[in-house]
């Protein structure tokens, strides 16, 4: 017998959960580059702009301090948790106890990966929006949970239709995931929707995981996105995840936080303290200093302005091509209907990559209800967006 045949399989969870969408998009892009195709990537929401100098300078000082080189407290430093509680109060008017209701994360994705282990037992039911960031579904399945898709339809503003959820599902569900500003559709959730959901969570007994890494990326300065924790009663049933990744162009640094219901934060802390150590202290101190830096507000506004400019350039290009999109309120994505004649977003995105060197996110990759759309990221410089629109025009004409 061959040696390898005697070895056991890797775990069922690894075999059964599909490969990570964005790793697959990266792979297809790299293969196209290796075949000599000149690729413009509008496929992944990774800011192209650098982390602001005031964060880098703070980091340079903090990294030199020996006291920052040791393991950090599992829940994050006191300074970090207090600064985050201060931000939540200033930005959303939400009062949090930094000692019990805030925990540092190695990015929001880490929190999303660990939360299902903290909240769900095998067989428990999680409600997963569709289309969505794939981590909600896959991390819930890693925890052995059963999942039901909650469709996000264009005619409902990409909000779950709460009245369409059967009472039996609401009674059985233990957790619902939520993400506004939404990836991939760009939709925002009005406060009235969040209020209705919190009321249902109390009435039927389930928890809400609100993934909110795009809270500072929005297009109408007069109407910033909400935190679910603004809603009365949310602090008992909801946990919200935030991130420095998108706000400060810090995706590689890996820093975010979870906050909200003490019970849920404690459960996450229990899992995390067994699985990881807190984020690098120098990074925590650097972002604490960033939040109170005099240039902080202007920097964040300038990033929104940049995204607004790119969005209007992209919309001009798409409208010249006769393509239809869903008007985004926030995040940095445009959710676009497939051109006429295409039924499969995967086929469209693969043809556009191979024949025009453009990387888009196929709607189907975000769920069954993502079919019929593709996602374009605004994290690409304007000249590249203009070039991409020319290539798309050539592709559609051919
Ligand atoms: C909806 C959503 N949640 C979470 C994340 C991950 O954020 P972080 O870099 O903080 O892990 C992303 C990143 O693309 C995202 O789109």
C-alpha cells in the first residue's frame, strides 16, 4: 500500500466548506497574470491608499518600546478598550463598559471566525444573509451549526424581509448575522429596521451579530450609518464588530474590536483566550493615538471623498455602457447587474478576466441570491477605473 493511503483524511469541516472566495479570486487573477494577461483588479476590497502617516509615526514610537513586545492582555489593553468605548460614545452615542463590553480583535474577520464557536453548538440554527461576506456561513458551519439563508433582495433595499421569516424559524434560530453598510451590495440599514430586529430578538430569543467594519465609509455626509447598539435593548442581544482595516487603510495590520452584550463579549473572550493572544500591543497603542489625533476626522472624511469621486467616475462609465447598478449608501462596492445575455456571474467574470484582464467579484460567490450581479470595488485609482471601463466597453462590443 502507498504510504499516503494509510493516512487519515483531514477534517470533514475542511473537506465540506468550500475554498474561501477571495483566495479563489486571487488565484484566478494570479493565473491570468502568469499567462501574460495585463490584469486590472477591481475584485477585492483592500484599500489601495497607504495607512495615514500619523498612525505610522505613532507605531514607529510604540514598536520601539520593550514593554510592548510581550504578550498583550487577552481582551486588549485597558487603553484600547477605553478608547474604543470613547469612540462608540462619540460616534453613535452608545455607552459601553470598557471592562466588560469591549474586546480587541485581530481584525473583524477573526471575531467572526471565533464567534460561532462561542455562540453555537452543533445543530443550532444560524440565519445567514444572502448575498453576504462568506465568513458568516463558513464559520457557522465550522462550529457544526445548521444555517438558513435569509434573502437580501433589491426590491427590499437588500434588507432581510423580517415579516417573511416563519415564526418557527425565528423561535429556533439562535443567531442572525447582519452587515450594514453592506458588502457586497452597498446598502445601509435604517434605524427603524434595526429596532424591529432587536424587538424580534427579544420576543423570540435570539442573538444578533452585527458586522460593521464599514461604519465610516458612506456617501451622504448627512446620514452616517448606525450602530445596532444605538437601539434600546440591543445591549442584551447584540454584539457588533468594528475594524480599523477599512477606515484607516490598515487591512494588513489586523486590528478591530467587538462590543455589546456582556454575555456575548465574555463568551467570545473565553474562546479567544484559548485560541489566540491579543493583538500586538504596539498596534493597539498606535490606533488609540490615531483615534484622538487632530488629523483623524479630516483623514477619514478625505477617504470618503476619494471613494465618492471614484464612485461617480465608475457610474459614468457604466451608464455609458448601458449597465445598471444598485445605488450604494456605504462601503466601497458597486453591485452591478450582469450585462444582457449573461445568466451566470461566474461565467461573465471568468470571460472578462480572460479576454479583458479585469477582475470583478462574481455575485454567485456571495450566495444564491447574488446571481445576476457582479461586484466592483472602489479600491482602485481613478486612472485604472477609467482604463477598466474602456476595456469593458471593448469586451461588451466584441
Ligand atoms: C463585511 C466584512 N466583514 C469583515 C471584513 C474583515 O475585516 P477585517 O480586516 O477587520 O478582518 C471584511 C473585509 O473585507 C468585510 O467585507
